[in-house]
C-alpha cells in the first residue's frame, strides 16, 4: 500500500522536502503539509504546481506544539510517514503525536527547549532517546537527525566504519558554505536556531570525554575540494552527541566555517546581550526576548535563495585502522546554491538539509529503513541511503588512498 | 529675593546639576528635583547628603510630557528657574509649562520628536524658536542649549567674535572623549539619544548652505592638547543649527571623535536595523522599537562613572579676519573623568554637560543673563559665563598667536 506522507513546517527546508516528495510521488501515496500559518504551506504547494507537478498535495493548519492536534491530523489524513521540518521546539510533541497515532517519524535536527541555550550533553539523551521504549512499544520507526548535518554526515561516518576501518579513531565533520547571498548580513537558517547553536558552550567528544570550549576559541584551516582553503571553528552540533555514543573510543568533532564578517556581527550581538533568549525589560516596561527581535530584523532565510551563488562542501574526515594499518578517508558532497534554486526554489543550505529526509522517507516506504524502532542515521545501513541521495541530487564523493572518486 | 530652582530629570547630568546647585546654594533659594521615577530623584538627593550638603532639596514625581503638570509643580513650589535635563522629548512641554507659570527655562539639548530621527534643518527652527514670541510675551528668560556642546562651545564661538575677529570665517567644534570606561561597549549618554544623533543625515553649514553627508563619511585627524592625535568625524549637532543662523557667512561644522570599536558596533547595529525608532513585529506578534531594546541591554551610562578614567577635550577652532588680517584661535576645555567622579559621583561627559546649566542659572539669578527673551548661548555675553565656569570646575584655555594660556 502506498504510504501517505505529512510534512510539518513550511520554511525553506520544508519547501525542498515538498518539491522532492512531488518529484518522487510514485514512491508514496497522498502528500500533505501542515504549518501554524497555513498560507505558507499553500504557497509551497503553489510553487510545486508552478513546476508542473500534478500530484495530490493538501495543506493543513496545525499547532505542532500540541501533540494531540498532531495525532488527530495524522489519523484524519491517514499519514504513514511524518517528516518534521518545523521549528526545533516541536520535535517532542510531533514525535508523541506519531507514537500515539502510529506513524513513522523523521526529523532533521535535535529538540530544543525555547527557554534553554545549549543543553548539557548528550543532547539526544535529554529528549528524544527517552522515548526509545515508547517508540518500540508503538511499533513505529523514528529516524532522528536525517538532514545533512546531522544526517548524511552520520551516514558518512557509518560508511567509513563499514567499508574502511575496523577501528574508527576520529571523525571530524567539516561544514563550509562558500556561497554568497549578497546581503550585508543574513543567517542561512532561522536566525533564532542559527545563533543558539553558537551562543552556548561548544561540546566535543575527545579522549573518551566531553570537552568544553567557547565558540570561535578553536579554529583550523581546512583545504577542501572545490571550496579551497577555509577556516572552520570547533562548534557544538547534534551529530557529535549521537556519534559519540556509537564511536565511544573515537574523537568526534564538528567544524563550521565562518568568515570574519559573520564572526564580527555575531560577536557584537552576543557581547551586547542581543542573542539572549531571556527577556529584558525596556524603559517603557515592555518585556522583549532580544533574540526574537534580532530574528525579526534579519532577512528571512528563504528570501536569500534567488541571489545565492557559490557552493557548499560538507564532509567527514575519518581516521582509523584496518587490520592494524592506519588510514584516513574524506567523504563529502559539494552542492551548488544556484542549481538548488533553479530546481526547487531554495538555496543550497536548505537543499542539502531537505533532500536527505525525503531519501529517508523513501527508504522507510520501501522497507529498507522501516526498522520499527528509534534510530539515528549512523545506526542504519549507509550505502542504500547515500546511493539514493546521489539519484536525488546529492552525490557522495570519497578521497581515499586511491584518489578522489564517487562512492 | 533668592530664586528657587527646579531640576527636571534624574539621570547622570541631573546628578551633576544637583551637586553643583548644592555647592552653590548661596546663589539660590530652595532647590527641587522632579522625575517620572521619584526614587531616582531621591537617590540624587541622598548622594548630595553623603557629600555633607545641608541645603533644602525636595524630590517630586512629574510627568514632564504634560505641560499642565509642569506648570502646576512650578506654581506649587514657586520655582523661578527650571533646569531641564530630562529626556530630549520633553523640551516643548517643559518650556510651555515655564511660559504658563512664568519661570525661567534652561536646557542643554534640542527638542526631539520620539517618532523622528534627524530633522531637516534648522532643528531649533522646527521647535523651540517657534515659541520665541510666546516667551517674550510671558516676560520669561529661556536659554537654549546651555550644556557643553551645545552651550559652552557656542560661548567659545562668541568669545572669538568678541575678542579676536571682526569677521568669523569658520567654526569647527571638536569633541574628543579620550577616556575609557572599561566596558566592552557603552554609550556615554542615554543610548537612545546617543545613537539617534548618528543614524540620520549629517548636516553641516558650509558655503552658506546646508550640506548633507552620511555618518562616518568625512573623517579628519586632529592634534589636540592633552588628548593628542585623534580622528573625529563630521557629525550633526544642535549648535550647528543655531550658530549657522548667527554666523551665516561662516562654515560651521561639528566633529565627534570615535574609536574603531565604537564605529564597528554602531555599524553592525545600524546595518541590521537595530537602531531604528520604527517598531518591528516579532514572529510572536510583539511590536518592538529596536532602539529601545538596544538601550535596555546596554549599560546604564550612570553606572560607568566609578571606573571611568582619562580626559575629554572639547573646543572650537575658529578662523576669521581682524582688520583684514587672517588668524585662528582654538578655545577649549580639558576635563578629567576621575576628578568628576570624585567631586560629584558622575563621569566627565555628564560633568561637562551638567556644570554649564548651573552657571547659566547663576547668571540668570544674578541678572547678568536674565534677558527676558529666548536666547541661544552665543546670543549672550560669553566672558561672564566662561569665567564663572572656570570657578565651577570647567576652566577655558586658548591657543592663539601668543601660545596656550587661560582666558
């Protein structure tokens, strides 16, 4: 039986998910999209119609913070797979709705509590993993962090484990956006989520324990395919928290590329207290969360797409040993902002985040990944996922002892 | 009869005014201070008691945006002189209260409309000067802009006219704060007023007409006494608007010194739209004026005083001819942040702004400046004002053909 899919969220990533679902409509039953603001969901459907897709696609209003409302919608439209690309604050309620209504759950980023910045590790352990038993009991599949990073980079680590090393010693994930949006300043994702990633403590897993650093404290120059020499900084990121559980004896680090301009703006905003999620009171007595105002004055990330040019390079440098012989492999993807816009009307950052959950949904629909339990991407077979991603527009390449080649 | 004085406002400048009035209590009758938040006024009185002053000083709650309330308070306490050092938004209502109740009016900065940034010139012509006739009819004295800049620098220009030149050709006012408050970033005045000075068009009077520039567009290195070589930028400022009326044939420019760090923070905030006085709506539907939030997160300027070190140098470079012979004179003051704090508990910027209106009040009380009309400082005899300021802690020095010496 063809499986109906429900997208939750209607931002830049949801736009990519919707287009990719429509392009691959033969894999699924009916398609649905739900958002707090239903007009945003309808706009996405219109953009799909503009590309000539005739697939059945319906928009629904939904408060995704209400697990009961999520379950009710799933039941009403008989959704079998939910792709959650709403705000990071709704994961736990959407997951609960899936558990209650018996639908598969796929997300692309970790749950966040609006009132907290930077949880203590392990982040998954604080929220999603506490529902493992409930997911298994309900007999549903829940795939966590199936975007690009986390997501594809977790599969890269798993590929290195499966095909290169019997012992993984270090996993360095590097995320470089060498594109340019032409604005004075903008974030590529929801500014609220984007800045929250960097305002707290940077956690990395090294020497079998959590290390703490400040943002922009540890920088390193990388020389990567296509994008060349770029400085990236040790950053906290979702996948460090799941990969460190599977690869306890390896060092797991995440490196995010930043230009000097971004760092300067970030530093000014942070040092002035404008990135705080705690409300401050103005002289007039109005309570304002500074970060929410900063979000309101910055460009909508979705608006950047038409002018975005250049490429991204995201990959894993994995070191390890095979039969006692040390070695290393760099597994990566290069994506192009303009190509992404021409294909689905979104910039490359949204594209790399939005295509993988569709690949995951296809694998769940086909049964390959329909594991009836909660899994992070590295817990699942990597090759079917990466090969499917190649077909969907995100090809994987490898630099190993034999050179630079496709997987 | 000894004249009762009412201070309106209870910020850093009001603190200086209150202390200087208490130090010179013999010149006046009873002293009063009024503020929207009466506890702030009471705190200032407490700081005066702590310095051992036994003078009669009373605090009153007042909404200075209500001209009727201002007039009622003036009548109730029989105030003869009002020193308005409240927010720049209350000038017109306080002036109206003085006109209605028959008290002398002294302020230190131009009126501002909360909804506008950077009026078209001449600023005084848009508000205060429209009340000239009403002031004359009421038979009261109204002295506008009697702080340091505007204020003392206007008297410097008048001194150059009176004692150096029969024809003034240019007046360049230079304001350098070479002090350090030790914070990552702070403004020396109310951030709302401070930033509003620099977000709009920079007006200067050159070649007999208004010239427009952007902030930080025109910079120039100055080499000044005590503070040395400093870069200052062409800025809009109150006194350019009154001096250009008296010195129509001269160029009148205002130069404000800024360090690179200040300019960087300002540029980030402005380019992001965070210095706007127009409300923006957050995703949650809350209407917020960005500038008011920025004010709320920045340090209270009054809190900087204890750690403030270093000196300010503010002066006028005046060029002109005397009997056809060209010449120039630099008339200036150097003030010390630490000395100001030790004397009155405020930093040097508040000190230089707060002492001059007290000198003006003394001259009104003595009759020297009790002119029964509206006047800017350059319309009044300069020497009595500058000599009195020397006694009150703000000595004037001159660099002319004979060297660097006191006036």
